[in-house]
C-alpha cells in the first residue's frame, strides 16, 4: 500500500521490465526463499502467492521502507525474536550478496540519514550548511543561541513521528527558539540547534542516479515558512535549475555514501545562495512529481531497468 512505489512499478511495467514486489514483513510466513551458494553468487527462488523470481536473474532492488520479517506468533519467546533475526539475516543477506544495483542499500541508507554525519561531508564538498549545535547541556544551548545574534531553530536529529497510545502519529516540526525559554528538559536527550537561514524559498532536490529534479517550495503561511512540512496546503511549487556548484556537491555527497537516490532540502537566501539542511536518502517524492509534472518515477524506472552492478 505504497503509492510512491506504485508509480515506479507502473513505469517498469510500461517498459516491459519484470517486477516482483513484496514486503519483507511477509517473510517467512507468506514469502518463501530457497538460495544455494556454490562458486558463484546465490542462486535460487524467492516467491510469494503471486510471483516468483530467480535470484540470479535479479537486475536491481528498490527498497521502500518494508516491515521487518516476522515468524508465526505461535512461536514462543525467546525463540520468536531469535527466529525473526534469522529470517532477516537469511533474506536480506541473500539479497545483499547479489551483484546488483540498489536504491538504496538499507544499511548505507541508515548511516547516511543522520544529520550529524551529513553536514560535515556536505561542507567539505563545497555546499553551504547552517551553523549547528548538538547538545544535552541547557547552558551550552543558551550560549549558542545568544552567540548567533539572531533567530535560532531547534529540529529533530532524525525523522520519525511521535506515536501515541491511541494510534495517533504526529511529526515533530522545526520551531523557533527563545533562549530565555531553554530549560533543563534539554538534558533529557540530544537536541539539534541551528542558525535561522533568511530565505526567499526552499528547494526539494530529488536526485536519481545523476539526474536532478529541483522544485522551489514557496510557503504561504507562517508555519510553512518555518517548516514547510507543517502546512502542505499553504505550499506552491515551481521547477527550477540547479547551480553547478550545488550539482557537483550533491553528486559528490551521494558518491561518498555510495547512494543512487537522495532527496535534498535546501533554503535559498536573498543573495541566491543554496544552504543545505539535510538529505533524506529514502525521501518521498511522489507529491513533487504530482505538483510539478517532473518525471521522477520514469528516471527511477530507467535506473532500475538498466540495473548496473553497484
């Protein structure tokens, strides 16, 4: 039930490229694996009730946030957790061993998704980044805010919503900080503080291989001007071109992490400088394609169909 993946499957089908789509969460109860190793990479069959694929014929893997494998609930603990781990190691390990292109390998995606690792690499590649502080010290947070001489924001260090007992899920937005209101709650966990970047708009830059799809994001409300994810209804979009220095930096960043896809978030200052906030290695893009008409799904399908060894 992933409309973003639907777009890619539709494009691959239009190109007559065979596709097997499955959720790792259905393994081993509804997905079966038989893989054999001799002198070559693993061979064998991965199958569910609808499709099957020979491992040696796989060209590429598109990884879209699947659930983790889960054995039958009839298996008692501690054996169930142990068996879940065995299922994950068997399925993902066999797929990892295939000499094929990934978009993206999940273990690399996980490492690349953390902002503390993203920003220094971006800066070494010539991309402008905001001054930032990670701390659990309220005094250090107040001193950083006061040293900026202007507005400061606080934002999550990684993605993921708050999950409430009643089933509600809410994202944690970026918000402006008043240094006088910083209290001891900062010591409860790591916090990320950043200088406020004066901007005329933001840009979502979706990169597929070396192809770039850049869209200006114009905010129509105060909440959206601080964090555009807070008010999607107030946003308008317009395709734009990518400065050459940004293009080189972004491609270098993806190459450093060995990624084939990334969704980058930039602010554009009144002087026209692009300032990188973060990259989402498995970021959403379908709404950008829908609002701008850019052919992101087609680019992904082309990359996967080509299926070069990564």
